[in-house]
């Protein structure tokens, strides 16, 4: 996991992500994988990806869940748009509070 990273990516990911957001082993693996994939796709360094994600995060919600959501949005933009549209459509149905969609 962390040992597989290049030395220039290892320190920023360790300090700026894993320790800062107190990620457990599984969360760390997921976050590191997403950062690496985004960096490769966008031809950026891990530090640039981390900065982009943190700039996009709400200041009120800066926690590990928000970090993981922002990484997911960057990694899978089309899927994220579909999920947001689905949620918006379900909210527009004005269903009673206890009801769930299947």
C-alpha cells in the first residue's frame, strides 16, 4: 500500500491524508488507490490531487467522509453525476419521511 508509492508521493499522502484524517487501513487503501488513479489519469502529482480535493471540500465538513466523497467525485465523475441526479429526482418525489426507494 504505502510502500508501493513513489518516494515523492509517499510523504504527502502520509502526512496530508492518512495522519491528518486518521484513516484506518481499509480507508487508507481506498484513498491511496483513488489518489493514484486520479494522478495518473490527469497527469498530476499526488500533492496536486490532494490540494484539488481539499480545495473542493466544504470547510464545515472537512473530515474523512467528505475526503472520500470528493475523491469518488473526481475518480468517477459520470457515476457521481448520475447518483446526484437520482438523489435529486427521488427528493423531488416528496415521499413521506419513512419511505425508501428500492
